[in-house]
C-alpha cells in the first residue's frame, strides 16, 4: 500500500476556490502535507489538475480497533486505506463482501462505516489513535447522503416528458446528490459530482425538503439528479418511499436522472416498487472506447461493466415498465467526443428497443477539465435529422439557443 500526500502545483493553480468550497479535506488546507491523509479527493476535484499525489514513508503508527480487534496502522491515512491494509477489499462496482467506494470524495456515503459510533464515509475519514471502526452497519441504521439544491426547473431533465417542458413556468423541482462513479473530463455539474462538504441528510430529511420545495413552486414533479443519484442504493430507495408517503397524490411524479451504470434489474424493480415514476438514463456512447473517453473511466473492465449495465437498464425498463414508468434517454454529442456514425448506431439500437423512446441529445460543452468545442446549432440540427430519419419518433436536441423539438 503506497502512502500518499497531496501537493499543489502553484504554477497551475487558478485560485478557483474549489479546494476550499467543495473538497472534504481533513487538514487545515489542501496541500498541507503535515496533516494530509492522502485521500486524493482534492486531486479528483481540481479543475486545473494542479494537485498531485506524492508518495511518502510511514513515519509513525496508531492503534485502532476494527470489529473489536486491535491493529497497528500508519498514521495520516484514510479509514478506507487502513481497511485495505488489513485485508478488506474495496470496489467501484457493488460486489458481495467488498466495500463499495464509488465516488472517493465523501459525497455518496456508499462506503460508510461506523467510526466511534458515528456513520462516516471511510474514503475521506482519517484514522486516529484509539479509533474504533465497525465495518458492518446496524440493520436499523439510517443511511446518509450529501445533497444540495431543491430548486425549480422550467425544462427539467432527460427523464422529463417533452410536452411538459416550458420556458415560462416551473415544471418540476430538483435536488442534486453529491458524488459520482464517473470521471467525465467535461462534467457539466462537477461542483456536485465532487462535493464532499454539502449537508449529509437522511432520506426523511431530504424528502421533507423536497416536499416543501414542491409546494413552494407549485409543481407535481420531484427530481433527483447529480453527481450520480443511484450510488447509495439504500438511501435512494428509502428517499423515494418517503417522498411517496409525503406526496400520496396520484399526480405526484418522482423522477430519477442517472447515468444508469449501476441499474441492475433488481435495483430497477426496487426503485419502481418504492414509487419512482420517471427515469432519465444517460448513455455515454455505444463503443467502449467512446464510453471511456467520455466518462474518464480508464479501467477497461469497469468501463465495460458500466456501459453494458446502462444499455441493459434501458431495455429492461422498456420491456417491463413501459406502461408504468416514463423513460427518456440522454445521449451526449460533441464532434470531439463521438462521431456522427456512432450517433447513428446509437439511434438504430434505441429504435430496436422502442422507436417511441424520448431521446434527448445533449450538446456537451467545455466544462471542468475539458477543452472540447460546443456543437453549433447547425450541427445539432443535423443530428436531429439523422435520428429522425432512422425512425425515432421523439428526438430532442439541446442547443445554446434552446431545444430543437421532436
């Protein structure tokens, strides 16, 4: 196990403030080596790529208890690192017997363990001498997730039906779940995806805030986006159940926007049973190399699993829940990321699944670390015509000037 610390490259730093505002840093400041626990959250988050992780030697050791047993581990490391040193396995894909740690910035709480009686994400929590850790959470524990937002939207997201989108009135309220399992260099919402400082809420607390926002904005639709909303499965299922309890009206709609990479069949079943009525999965390409380029996931095995799962999720929802759940599919476009030929192939695949699917083409623009070119209106018009010609009945294209409708 390599012990690391963060070092800021002042020649690259643009003083954007991300370090201070969204990174869950355990030291007095990012780059303060004497207190750095080497979690790497700042390196993941920095839009300027001005932070590097460097190796250090183990200087001192601390005593911790894990599931009642005493161990000695290096100081200034994360609980996640300590558990790995002691033989536990972690994974960015949910796996039996492994600690699921997908976001690595402390946003999603999927890797939560009991630390001295408090539920904390092990990826950004530092070990301390005398600390007691329990890896199995009590069955009656209440899951947590960092969120922010609760704002009105006039057009909604990928899973919002086209006929409801209206630039002159609110159509839904949305909250944004922190943490993401992808590392998209052009992330459109990186301040959420890598946020480890937003308030950690229980499902009930979040549902109450959402219900209040629904009443304030006078809408029926309630959406959760991200980051990636599906990372913490127990939290999301309980949150949707709480929303349904607080909003029993048949007009209330519960909308999940997602990258779809974790939506196995049993997870989809559980979300629908809980009360989800609308879903908007994004498909980040058809070819593996495109998926890896768009998502920044460089592990081929993980990327293949994520991509396969997202495509399978779309087909499963259509085949099993078309009459019960509205589904809109998002597809990214920028000529720097994906070719028109692949867009056409995606269109053919979606047409085979269901030609009535709502397909929303998202014009990816330069955000976070990306320097891609935002597509011109004429390019999006070409994409629209291409997909309509394939036989898709509802194609929406996002542009800098608004939407090209179906």
